[in-house]
């Protein structure tokens, strides 16, 4: 056994090595001048500031349920804080479907597919990814986001290469065509049937294949956010602003884009061209005035629909929106304008319209036209006139999301050149996901927008969202962050929107707890921020000029010859 003298020497060495006597002397001297009422609290706070930075001890993911009772991911982040393991952050991530409303029934996501993605993400978090997080500092948001994303992205690329190799091996060579047999059939007049003329349809962008369990990326990114804010004793948006190197004192709260009515291809009625009728308050209106006004608007429309169609007419969908049977979009617009005027408010002054067209939903891929109203088809080149006419008759429309398919560049550019001077041309499907978009060089001569919708889902990290938002704002675009059909009570989206300087946040309707929680967060921040809160300026509409056709080499040669 060690003697008392040896133990004493070891204790003295241990305390001196950790500067305990010096620290005790410092705190006692400082405390004497302050003479605080809570002596132990003062000493505790002094040593707390000197303690080691918290480090991640484990990450635990389990199954949870979203607002629709579907499988989702609950991720809990534990850290070693002053020698104790504590739960410091968590996130709830829901899995949305990315299919259009008009897809075939057999193509629609099943709960089995959603559950498989959830289980794969949980397995990644609880095993492989957890091993790379141990002892890391959660406040290093950017570094952790990049490390987790790179881990999953590397496996995605490897999986793609493996699938390509397998497909190449399985591909069977096509038999050679005997030239002697070509044209063996008679080609005389009337010898064959009349040829079918097919419309050339620009295909949709190929859907990206993500690595199974990619939702683990955003699940952990959101958990890092909440953990860092808790440990720093600050709000999530302040943590994000500081971690990105910003020092903004003034804060602009995102304007809520609120879904009032839902229509579209999958809804009742003949009108297909507007999936969501949304309203946004004027920047000069306080949230404490705007949100109650929207709730009254929602209630007034509910009573109006009940009077016409009975009590079932007040039922709402997954977005919390009312779903009347509309035969044309003007009916929905007029209905909202009338209900708003009954409250003494004016559309175009107090509130404005933003329409979610979601053109992919009502595009007929067999006929190559847009079925704007059931039975009424419009060619792609006619869609610009359609939207121009609607915006001329309803000047309170300040934004349209995907008015045509972004893949149809000529039609998209024509819409932009016609109405971009008074209406934001916003896309949700026109660009790659934020993780890819933030590193891409944008060619606005080929495809231009004045707004972008982003979602904090899939393998998008919080860092991807904030960096991509900065890039698009610098390019003159307005940013809108959006929730999904499947949601939780988390209000993180509001804080990320603030840190991203998003002008709009798409929240759905003022119904159901998961959405009301986000409205309440906006109301709380309006009061808490005080002098830090600044109002948005006048909304600017960046004019997108018509695109001139690129001259062919033949044209250039002819021009040079003539000169």
C-alpha cells in the first residue's frame, strides 16, 4: 500500500498540474470584490466557464410517428458535459413522398418503403455513423454536417458504380440488322398504313437515387443544431448565424406563406392548375395581427363551405387546407378575396397571393400538354399567355411556384419574360438538391428564376440550406423554406429560415398542432427580438428578359460571309 505521504504528494501534483490552487485563489479574490448572494453559484459558474468543451458520447435513433401516424426518425444526441453524460439535443425527421399527384397508383410510395428508409437511417446512425462522431464537439456544425454527408455520399457513389457495372454485365447485345432486309417491304403509294405522328416531349429530370438511409444526414444535422443551442444557452438561429461567421444583430423574420385552399389534379373539381392557394401578409403587418386575421379567414371560408355543402365541407387535408370543388382557379381566388374583405382587409395591400401550380402534377405525358382544367388541354407554348392573363386580372398574385415544368426551357423562359416584372417565378423542382446546387455554376442564360423553394429533408443538411440560400440570394433570388406533408411539432424550420435569410416560410394552413407550433414560434420571436427585428423592404421582382436563341455555326458563317 501507498503511504500517506505518497498519496499526499500525488494529490499535490495532480492539483498543481490542473492549476486548481491558482484557480481557487483567483475565484476567491474575484468573489470578495463582488460579494454575490449565491456564493456557491458564483464559484460553480466560474469553474463551469473553465470546463472542457462538451463532446459527443453517443447518438441514438429510434422509430417515431409523424403527424399522419407514419414512421419517422427520432434522433437523440448525448454529450459528455462536466464528466456526466447528458441528453442535449434531438430531432424528429419525417419522410415525404416526392412523387407527383398524378402518378399511377402502383408507383406511389407505400408504408413499407417509408419504413425501410427509416430503419436504414436508424441503423446507420446507431452503428457506423455513431463511431465517427464520438468525442467530436457538437457546436462545429459545418464540420460535422460535412463529415456525415461525405460518409453517406461516398457510399451512394459506390452503390451507383456497382449498379452500373452490374447493368453492363447483364446487358445483352442487340442482334445486327441485315441490311438486305431493310426496305424489303413495298413502299409504293398506299402500300402501308399512315404513319403515327408523335409529339416530342421533354422528359422529366431523372430522379436522383439516394443511398438507403440518407435521411440520417438531416436527422443528425438537426440534432447538432439543437444540441449546440442548448449547450450555448442561445437560440438555434443565433447559433447558426455565429457558426457561419456572421454577426448580424438585426433579424428579419420570414413571412409565413399560408395555405388556405387546396385544389389541383388530385382534388375534387375540374381545376387542376393551382395545387395550393396561399396568402402571405404584407411586410408592414405585425404577425400578432396577420396570423389571427388568417385564422379568421380560414374560419370564415369554412363556414361558407359548410353553408353550401354541409358539415363535411369543412374537412381539411394533410396540409390543414380546405378542399372545395373548384372548376376554375378564379373561383378559389375570388372566394379568398371576398372572405378577406369581410374582415376589412384588402388583398393586394394587407395580403398577397402566392400560388403553387406544381405543373408536373397536371402535365399529360401522353399528349404532351397541360390539362389546366379537366378536359381543357393547353400546349406548352400557350401556358405563358394563360398565366399572364390570370396575373393581369389578379394583380395581387406576387408569386407562382413551377408555373410550367422547368424541363421545358422555352416555355419556362416565355413565362418569365411575360410576368417576372410583377410576379416571382419560383421553382421547387428546377434545381438539384441544395447539397449539389451550392457547388454548381448557374447558367441563368439557359434557366433563370426569381425564387427557390428548399426543404430540410432527405440528405440536406442545415449547412447545405444556409449556404445554398446565400448563393441564391446573391444571384437575385428570393428564398422560401417549406415544411412537408409529413411533419412533427419541431419548430427548427423557423430558426433555419431566419439564419438562411429566407424571405418566406411555407407552413401550410393554420390548423393542427404541428403547424400551429411554428406559427407560435413566429409570434414568440416577434416579441422576444424587440429592437433586433427589422422589417423586410419592398419586394423586388427581378425582370428575367427573354432568352435569345443561340446562333448555330451555319448562321455565324453566313453572317461573316455577308459582312
